[in-house]
C-alpha cells in the first residue's frame, strides 16, 4: 500500500465510523455482525424506517438547494444577481 493510500484509509476510517455510530444512536441505521469466510465477522449497516424518511427529506431539501444554485449559475453566477 502506498503512503498516500495509507493516509486516505486512515482519514476515511477516522471519519466514517464515528458518523455511522452517530446515525445508529439516532436510530437512522441498524447494524449487525455477519460471519465472513475471509476472517472475522463483518459489521453490516442498513437504514431503519426513520432513516429512510430522513433520507427522503434530505433529498427533497437537496433538490431545492441544487435548483437554487443552478438558477444562480445559469444567470452568470452570483456577480450578476441584482
């Protein structure tokens, strides 16, 4: 593994697992350990019903923000807004 890949792995590992833990504490995801033929059991995550609703709400809000940004950009950017 190259040095760069190693640091990318460390960075991702140090951010994704705390995020998953917070989502689990908020009941947005579930986790379970499943056996692995290649070594120790692996942890798998899935969305809860509340997580699905939250994700749908996020998509709705994201689409509104995205449309607003696209409108501004189509008018030549923020400098041309009056």
